[in-house]
C-alpha cells in the first residue's frame, strides 16, 4: 500500500446523497475509494452522475446550481494542486473550501460582491477564474481561465475566494465592448462604495486597457464620480467634526506674481491648505506626482502647510483625517507668519 492507494470505498449513495455541494473531482472520488473506471461508468449517458468539467464530476444528473457551478470552476482551476483541494462537509459541518491560486473574477465576482448592474449568476455562460500566468490550464465548458502575473489576495464571499472589486472589474472590462455596460459597472463600483476610482484605474492601467476608446470615456466619468464623492465626504468631515469653514476650491497666487496652484480647501488665517489626491494611476503618473511635489514644496517655502488626503482615507478614517487637519490648524500659532497670498475662486 502506498499514499495513492484509495481508502475503503464509501457507498456511492453517500457521495451523491443530500449534501449541499454535490460536486467532486475525480481525484477526490478516488480518495473516497471510487476507482476511475467506476466514475466513468457513473458518468455514462443517462447515468446518475455527469462529467461537468474535465476532471470534475457533478454527483447528480440534473443541471447544476449556481453554487455548484462556482465550486466546479474553482475545483477545475485548482485540481492539479495535490493539496488544498476542498473536501465535502459532513453532517452539520460548514464547508471550508481551499482553492490555492484560484479565485472567481470578472462578472461573476462582481455579482457575488453585490453589484446590481451585472447579470445574475444563472444567466452567465462563462465564469471567469483567475489563476497564475504560468499555470498550464485551458478554458473549458463554463470555466474561462484568466491569467495574471501577480494575483491579489482573494476576499471570501459566501465562502468562496473572490477577486477584489477593482481587479474583478478590470477582468470583466477586458471582455466587454459595450461602452454603456462598462460605464455602468464603473459607476456602480464607486457610487456603491465598493472601491475608489483610483484603484479601478490602476487595475485598468496594469491590464493595458486604457488604450481602448470606450474604456477611456468610462474612466473620465469614473474619475469625475470619484472626485464628486470625495468632495462630498470632505464637506461632511468639516461640518461633522466642527472644523472652521475654509475657502473652498481656490487658486493661490502671489500678489502680482505667478500662479501657485489650485486647492480644494484653504484656511487663510492659519495658512493651511488641503488637497484631495485623486490622481489617476496612468503611464504619466511620475510626471503628475512631480507636479504635486513641486507645488507642495513651493507652498511650504512660503510658510503654507499642505495636507494631502486621499479619497480612501476620507472614506475609511474620516475622524483621523479631521484630527490631522485640526492639528495643522492649531500648530499655525507656533510657526512664522506665512507669505501673503491671494486666494481666487477656482
């Protein structure tokens, strides 16, 4: 006997009985004492089982549920990994699947994340599954293989490994040609607070999708949506945490001198400036960041304190950001007076 010898056979009716997940790999069946020949016999036309994907067996003759399809796709994508293949739960147990180096992505992932603008799972002909680029695996049946050089950490949604929203959205957009659908998905991602606009653009850039005209148009709307939401949060932060009212959306200039830059908020008495960092991660990102840095250094040489806040920080830690601004305002009394500047409406 060696480690490949199957265990004592389990009755076939136990395997295909009343378990919630009636899907297993041929390897799992072999481990339960079902030889390959017996599996082939059970999967014959008109038999009680069916070969749903290569190496993945559906333990009943009817159509699979959406949950079974998802697990079958993950089993298929993970099946070459000898360890980590999930086992079926026993009575009263919760399933604890582990699918190494495989996760649901694309439209199916967005649906699992709760998007309302994506098709329901039963209507999806293909379920995208993200695997490492070097995996030797082909798309088959309803499993569409998507490869990536650097896989993100999956999020657990209904017990399944699912790609984060920004990555799932980029993988979905890669397969879509309808500009309206792309725009709706991106808008819901930001408006529904699933992720920030910058995270979506970063994934689209890494996937080299920003050269597609219909994607570029959607990105412009996305960035406008993201900035509007960030500004709303900024107004709410000032109001809810009792900060002094600043001058909103101003351009700074030296009297009779050059333009110093635009700001989202400015407290002239304390010489504190606030700028929302809503840069889009694109090819020219280094150039854009250099412009931010030059503006900040110039203002600080004039004695103006510059606070940078990202939309994500405003969303996730608004109280902490309010404390940062309040501290900067209070510290103004300990600094040398700033140079006089002119603030004009932007």
